[in-house]
C-alpha cells in the first residue's frame, strides 16, 4: 500500500482545494477536488470507493468508501464543502493551512476538512485487514447550503451500517439531538392604489398585520404545548427575520413578503407544522380580500434525535468522559438516522470558530479525537458481533 501523507500534509491539501457551497451562484463551487483527494488516500488504504454525482448537480459528489463486510459496522461521516469566506477579514489566506499559537488556521480546518485528515491519520496504524464489521468513510456534498448530498443518499438508499459518527465541530462533546429548521416565506398580494381613498386598493400591509398576529398566536401555542428540557431554549421557536412591502407612504401597499424560520423539537413533524400554518391563512384571505401564499425558502431539515441508551452514544460518553448533550445547530444527523443508523455528532474544534474569519482547529483537539475514532473502530468494527 502507498503511504499516506502526514496529517498536516493531508489537511493542507484538503484546505487548498476550494469547495465552497452556497445558495448564491457566484460563490458556489464543485467539491470534486476534495472528493478526489479522499478517494485516492482511502483507496491506498484498501477502501472500496464509490463516487456518486448528485442527481441534479453533476459537479457535486458524495463519496462512500467501504472496507470490510457485515450487517453492522460504523460510518465516519463529514461534509466536504465549506461556507464562503469574508474577504479581507482573514489574517492569512483561507486556502493555505497555517499554524500559529498551537492552532491550525484555514477555511474548513474545523468545519470540517480537518476531521477527514484526522480519521485517515488514525486508521493508518490500525489492523484494518482484521475488520469483523465494515468501516465506512462517508464524505458528502453541499451540507452548508442545501444538504442535497445527504438528501440524495437517503433517496439512493445506498448506505448500510448500524452506527454513525458525524465529525462536526462539537469541541469533542457527544451530541445526540438538535432541533429542526424550516425557512418559510409568506407573500400577501393585495391591490395598489392612491392612498387618498382606501377604496382604490387593498392594503397588503394591513393583511400582513393579521398574518403576523396569527403566527404569533401559533408561536404561543407551540411554546405552551411543546417543551424539551434537554435544550437550553426548551421550546420550538419562530423568528420573523425580514419583511418587505410597499414603496411609498402615499400609495396603498399592493404586496408584502415576510420571511421567518421555525425550529421544531425532536418528535415534532415539520410537515405538520407547515400544514398547521397553511390551514390558518384562508381565513385571513377571506377577511382581507387578499391572496396569501406560503412557500419554503429552502428544503427543511428535520430535527435529530438518537436515544441516549444507544451503544454508540454510551461508547462516546465513555471515550470522552462527557455526557451527551444537545446543540443549537443543524447537521446531517436526521438523514443518517433516516437511513437506519444510530447516529451521533462529535468532532474536533469548536462551532464558535466555524463560519468565522480565521477559522481554526486547536492542536489539542487532535489526539483526543483520534482516541475516540480508534475506540469506536475497535468496538464496532474489530471486535466480534456479540460484544456489540
Ligand atoms: Zn459543518
């Protein structure tokens, strides 16, 4: 087998290969370079690599690299894309890994190209020819923008394993749950006209006032009816993020748009919440004589929950000596769970540094993460089935 580059070398190469994903087309890039690096390194370690273009985006790829066989096994998963970067706010080139003050700086260092380098560096010394259950390295596309990589995997139903770890930056804390996210737009269409006579039009802002009152009532009901003490904000939230409407004080507003998000607790269904909101709008249409449309700005991310009794959560709690917690950001966890894996999120580096200028991974995160990866592979892939 060919020797793998050093950990720092691998991280340098991954970060030097730009793979920004963004809903704004001028930022959006292919992740091909990162996928090719991972494929070549994993192939050199005897993994079977399958590179799969996304159904509707031929320049974006998922990679499934498998070694070993069996019905159980472990997936180590990460996303290959990064967010865009703030030009001028970085002290060094975002695509050049730089070590300063015991930290590795670069775009994707903690979120989350560094994770792949750490995984590869860990497995090079492990007896992977003795696997009793498969070890699968999963690298996805477009987590930061649409999660279309993970969504495609669910559709293709290609992945088969018992347990999964997603190495998002959690400062090495095991994470078993997060809320879902929906981003929605409500559009009210009335009729513009001269403001001197209200009968000359139909005011969309007036109708939006009713829409917002209704949404605020719904928000109160959600807060009253749903709580989960495992979250710091222990109820579902709805935030009005922006509103646009009208053009002039002396003109009846003909059209108004409101955008809001909704973060549901585990156990709640995004689809039911959408249906609840949709069902409240016709009454306002009727009362105000406007047309009201509800649309999603992005495909929703379901909430994520893996029971804390799951063997992988127990194993990670013991390897990190930390109890599992919840987080306030979304991951690909719900999609992996949907494919039948018991999934947890645990990775090196802090979410505080993710999506920020001068993103870094502290060097002291590397060895503890290697210990977790080694421990999980030993437990779920190298030992016999019965001991799982
Ligand atoms: Zn991430």
